[in-house]
């Protein structure tokens, strides 16, 4: 069977033991070329999930697999939009969380704080991913604004050790202060930067 990934064509034997190798090749090509897998077209049939299971069931009769992927421009736009939405929704939530820590935080508040840490890690990862994409300045609308956003993400990273220490010490007031006076302003400024970076849609995100 033939496997087409963009302009490259690879050949695999129609055997069960080639499926894992085939999927690893696709994953590697996505990573190297900064692409995102959309779906597979297997003998003219679009398959959007459970690739391994479908291949295993049909491997003996497959002739051609075409890998459909999102180009890096689309991936960047999607990631920036998702990040923007996260920041917008998080600002009010963090303000409310800070007020809870000024009072008497319950287990739910600590869980929300852990969720915030996960969100921040996701922000850092997405920023790094976009920053590594070649010719990123041709993808984002404003390269200088992107650099300013990168600096904001670094500012968030600098706050994390203080926040972690405050959590370890159960210093509720300090946690509230860090959330309200450190994290929130950075998030709000990030919203202002990102709305100018979403390709073709920045004007739709003016607050």
C-alpha cells in the first residue's frame, strides 16, 4: 500500500506489524514539518479517529492512505485563538479565586489553583511551539507584538516560584495578592497583545 504525506509517497507492506511503524512515520512528519494531523483518507474513505483500529481491521485490502494535515498557518491561528479565549475566560475566574483565598479557601479553591497551574503550563508550551516554527514572522500579523507577548509569558513564569512557595506555606493572603496583582495584570495585557496576533481575525477580538 502507498502512504502519501504532502508530496512524499511511502510504501508499506499490508501487514499488521507495519501499522505502528506507519503511524510513527506520520507523527514524525507532522512534528518535523510543524503540521497538525487532520484526518486520513484511506481508499477514498475519510477516517477521523481510531486510526490504529481501522487500519488493523482493513490492513490486508488497503491500497492508498492520504494524510490530510493542517498547514502551520492554520495551526498557529487555531492555537492563538484558543490561547486568547483561555486568557479572556481566566481573568474573571482568577479575580474570583483571589477573593476566595483572602477569605477561607476550601478544597475546591486549591483544586482551581492547580487547574490554573496546568493552564499556565499549556500557555508556556503553546508559546514555545509557535516560537519554534520557522518563518514565524510571516505567520503572525505583527512580529514585534509577538515578541512582546513572549515577554509576558516569561513574566508569568517568574511569578510561578513565588506562587508555589506561597502554596507550600499555606500563605492565603500572599496567594491572593499574587493572583490579583501579578497574574491578572499579565493575563489582561496578554489579551491585548493576542487580539492583534490572530491572523485575519484580530479586529474581531477588540474588547
